[in-house]
């Protein structure tokens, strides 16, 4: 079992920045990622990172968000935030080194941290 705890969410104005952190209860050395869910919308993958530091981003955050990892922690640096980035952000992990585009393949989830961007 792996417990994940997110932090760093908050409220910012459009164009602002936030840095999310996720601490795992142990160094998983597996794929980990950030997901988000806005009210009334499905949860979506935002960014993920493999142990070899290969990363993936959805198109809407490319050039603005950066995912990184440091042993049992992953981070999401979010710049130039937009109102459409408003959502609950979740950290998740797989039991495999390779990441997946399917949410069902991530078996460990944190409780989430809220990000609110006002215009």
C-alpha cells in the first residue's frame, strides 16, 4: 500500500503560479502523475512522470506546467494559470514503471488539493 498526500493548492488570479507537492509513504519508483477534476467534468490526466523522468502533459498545460520528482515526492509547477485550470488536483501512482493514459490503471490516489483561478 502507498499513501499519497497532496499540498500546495490555493486561490490565485489568472496569470499566477502555484506549486503542488505530493508525498508518497514510500519511494515507489513507479509511474506517478497529477490528475484534476472540475465540477461536472470527468477526472483527467494533467501530467505524469516515469522513473526515468520521461514525462507526459495534456496539450492544454504544455509550456505552462512542469512535473518533476524527487525520490518519494512529485511536484507540479503551474505557471500562467487560467480560470479553466480550476479543479481539484489529485496525485496518483501506478504499480508499474510505465505510465498509462487510463485512469483505471492508477491504483493509489491522494485526497486532492483544490486549485482555484479567478479571472
